[in-house]
């Protein structure tokens, strides 16, 4: 089983590339953003606090996200899967160290870190045009990636779509600033460990998928 981390700013295409690995190669995606959005739908004590933090574009506490991730990894243990893609985790150095420890305890390691690099202006345009299948959470874009059949999700055939609350210009800018300050240092961290490979996220979606498959040797 392979453990793969996607690092890239919001809107770099991490979610879209996960769809390809899930649909065609039996990977499981762990999107911490998605797990948090699910948490906001519950009536847990944390729900409204999490919602506020996410709406502002900053990060929830390491303590909370580490706990959510650990639960997810335990749940996936011994399931017949080809690999896990970490989408949106780790997002800072302390989370990176936490993930290493968690995987070590499960007798696993990080096999690949793939940086999806892309210019800020491109992701701002992408995020402003992003919409999501309400059912399976697949990502689409008004500008770059519409469903093959109008208003029908390519993956689950659902026909309800929604926007993310944090995809508005102010919050987008603050999410990108947070990425530069806290997440970008991971690129040096994993480069030093010699497990980081880079793909050009501004290429066509299929081309990016091809590059990723080459790196993963699948
Ligand atoms: P995403 O769906 O990955 O863009 O994440 C949406 C939001 O969830 C982020 O802007 C953060 O507020 C929060 N979030 C997701 N993953 C993490 C994480 N690993 N650490 C802290 N906050 C996170």
C-alpha cells in the first residue's frame, strides 16, 4: 500500500487529481477539509467553532485535526486499498511530524510527496469558478472542467451542485496567504527527505494525471 501526500495551494487541483486515483486506481482519499465539513454538519460542540474558522480561511487547531486524522487512519486499517492520498494534510511542519509518527505506529511510511505547483492568479480564478457535486463531492469549474453531460456529475450521476462558502475572494486570499506562510515550508522539508516530486498544476488536467501516475509508477 502506498501513502501519498499532495501538497499545493487551494485550487491547485489536488481534489480533482484524487478523483482520478480513486476512480481508476483504487486509492482512498483523506481530505481533512472534507472531514471537517462533515463535522460542521453534526451537532457536536465543535461544529460551530470549526465553521467559523473555516469561513475565515485560517487553520483549525493541530490537536483537533490530528485527532480526526488518527480516527480516520484507524478506521482504514486492514481495508483492502491500493493506497491513501493525503489531501490537505499535513498543512504545517508539526502536522508533518505527527503523520510520520502515526504511520510509523501502523508500520507504514510516506512513499511519495507530490507538489502541485501553480501561480496564485490561476488558482484565484479557479476557486472563484469552483462548484462541487453535493453527493460525491467531486470538483468542477465553470471555466476549466464542466461535467461531460450538463448538470450531471461524471462520477456519481448526481445532479445537485453546490459552492463552498470559503470560495469568495477575501477568504481565498487569506487561505493563499496561510498556505504561503505555514504550508509552503513543507516543500523544503520533504525535498530534504528526498521524497518530493513536482508537477505543473497549470497543465491540462489529463496531463497532470499522467505525470502523477508516472511518479507513482501505476
Ligand atoms: P480544504 O478543503 O483542504 O481547502 O480545507 C478547507 C479548510 O479546512 C481550510 O481552509 C482550513 O480551515 C481547514 N483545514 C483543512 N485541513 C486542515 C489541516 N490539515 N489543518 C488545519 N486546518 C485544516
